[in-house]
C-alpha cells in the first residue's frame, strides 16, 4: 500500500489547481483538505511554518511546500506513474521552469500581493492617493498591440 497523499489548499487558488493537475496527470489519488477563506488551519501553519501559505502537499505525513516545488516533487516521486510532467532534457526543463516562474511573477502576482506589499501601505476605502498606479493603457495613451504589451509589462 502506498503512502497517503493530501493536498491542503483552497479550491479557487491557481497554485493549488496547478498541484491538483500534476497529481491527476500522474494518476495519483489524493485527499483534498479545503482551507477556510481568511483563516489558516493549524495543519497548514505546522506544515508550512516559513511562508504560511497554501498549497501544501503531504506525502506520507511529510510536507512539501510551494506549487512549483510540489510539481517537481510529484514528477520525481511518482516517476513510474504516467508520463513525465517536465522534459528529461535539462535545457528544456529549465525553459519550462522559467516560464512557470514568469507566469507566477507576472500573471498571478496581482492576485496574490496584498495592498501593503503593493503600495507600501494599507489602502483605506476607495482607490485614492499617490500610491495607486494605473497602467499606461488605462490612461488611453497607447494604441493596439502596444496597449496589450503595456498591460503585460505593467505590474
């Protein structure tokens, strides 16, 4: 009998979804423990004492934290199950890691950073003051393709 696999996280998190997809690709059965929004369980805090964030994968009771690290762990720990998630070639593997980290930094970051991290202060009430930046495209200054590229770079 194999060791139990448990994912601790929230259903709406793209990082938790990444871990669940990796486990499904490998055909690994797992238990999902839903975290309550705004509250962190004792299990989560005990399993990830450094960042205190989800997702956390528990494999045989041992915690693995951070979604990209978990995906790599799943790929290696369950190498006999299913196709590999990441390529075997070191260069192609590095390219995949680069784009995954890029997506985390540029695409998902606006959804995960707090107002304190983003603006250096807590925002009170509506968006006002010098601490709030608007994308150049939101000001109507850039046409077509440049507008899309500016939105991708902004953040």
